[in-house]
C-alpha cells in the first residue's frame, strides 16, 4: 500500500512537472529576415486581403489605377493596418515576444532605432542602398563601420531600373564584402502592375537572378540572399544557387500575395532541387501586424515539408547564413 502511494505520488509530481514545463516552454525560435521598419503613412495604411494576386484583372490604360485597388479588400477578414507608429511598435514587440521571433529589419532609421532599443536581442538592423543617389559610398561605409547595422538590405536596384551588377553600386558591395556584412537584394516580382502604378522604372527583366552573376564574381567573399527568391524565375534561381554555393533566398512578399498553391509549388521546386538548407523565412512585413502569423501559416501548412525542413526555413538556415550564435536563442 505504501509502495502504491509512493508510485501515485511520484506520478503526480512528474505529471505536474511536465505540465509546468509545457506551460513555461517558449515556442521554438523563429527568424524573420525581411521586415520593413516603416513610419505609418495614412495613404498606405489600408486594409489588405492576403493572397490577393489570385486573378490579374484585365485593366485598361484609360482606367485610373489606384494603389489601394491593387491591394484588394474583397475578402471576409482583411488584415487591419496599424494606425500610428506607437500602435505598430507595440504590435511588433508583442508579436516578437509571443512567437519567440527575431527580426532582420530595415527602413526608417528612427523607427528602427526605437525598435532596437525596446528589444535589443530581437532586432538585427540593416541598411539598404538601391541607387548611388541614396548616399555616398563613404557615408554608407561609415554607417556600416558604426557597428549598429549588421546587414545590408533591402537593396532594390530593380525599382530604379538598375541591374544589381551595375558598376554604380559596386563600391557599396565592396564595403559590405570587406566588413563581412551579409547583403539582401530584391529580385523578382513587384506585384501586379507595379510599372503602371508607382514604379515607372521597375523592369521585370531586372529581377533575373542571372544578373547577380557578375557582382558575385567581382566579390567572391560577399554573402548574399536573394529576396523574394527571384519569383517566378525558379530555373534561373536554381541554376544560380547551383553555381554559387553561398547564395540563399528568402520567401518574403510572394508568400502572402500570390495564391497558396502557387507559393507552395515554387517552394516545393526549390526544396526538391536540393536547396532546403538555403531558404530563409521572411515576411516582407509592412503595416499589418497580423501579417507575421498569416505568412508563417503558409510554411506550417506546407505538408510536403518535414518538421526538420520547416525548422531549417524558420530558424536553422538563418543562424548559419547570418553567422549567429544559436545558444543565444535557447
Ligand atoms: Zn523587396
């Protein structure tokens, strides 16, 4: 009888310990490598339906296209934008804590510094240059040398009508290479009708992953990740990664704008071509706080990926790419 009591008591204690562990356990860490730290502007802070690019309407140049119509609000439960910088910061901090998430963020320097101050261990700051008009090579080098910025991004010459291998950008890449700073370059889709709407210099052809070959050859120690995974140019992306062993991709942007079947098909293609260890999770976060979870659900729902493959995308690949200390995430 005594023995039985002891066994029962032991069981109660160990079940209790297990439950306490389950309650206290943090979610497995996530690294989002593509977050825009933006000031909330009333013009852009509109509701948005994820996966809205499911049909490309046959518009006409005589119609007056609007950015807001491009974002499409025609769904049951559109994502709500943050209405102020304070609301945004609160939501981003709360989400990072709850999801055990670290972000690589870039954009407005003031917003970025505020976020970094509020969550020093969860924010990895980046600084982007997309055209020589943004800043001089010297100013850029000084910014990198200050130690605040750990990443060069988002670099988006495609929107400026420039190839990433254009020599006018070479000095910036040389600085990043010299200082061992990883570089994120926008390659691929800009959404539907970008060239008509707001970005007259945008060219789809300048999102060709092959355009990176010259800059990679000139800077063999530079580590780059191709933002938006060069979508939809899977063949070129696979060929480029095959030839260049240090090139990674992120899934940002297209993960919440194109239909899920299309996103899964593209992701599956990259994984089955053997690049599961070179895919980084990224949102292309802008103004909608729930966008983090919306985008993550696309990876969670990818039943062609194993648990380990999902963990690689959400975390392990970014630790390796950014040379982070894994023990700091425990
Ligand atoms: Zn981008």
